[in-house]
């Protein structure tokens, strides 16, 4: 799931601008991790096994 700028800003502030894992302040280059796996399957063209987990509410910011 590609996040919009607004979604990235909301996700960043979900943890006060800090990495959900180590607590370090997020820089300009950070990514979003799924809490519950989406499981992309490359053998069937990258289809998701659990697309319901591909939501912003199921993501955390990570450095």
C-alpha cells in the first residue's frame, strides 16, 4: 500500500515521530511496517493473501 503524504504524517505522529521499535526519532527516510502480515505471494503475481491487513491502522513507523 502506497501511503499518501497525509497518511505518512498521521502514521509518523502515531508514535510521536519516533520509531515503533527502537524509539529513535524518525529522520527523513523511514518506512511503514505492517503489524499483522499482509503476505504477498510472488508466485501468483504479488497477490495478497490477507488484503484486509493492508491498512494504515495496521502499520507502525520504523527507521
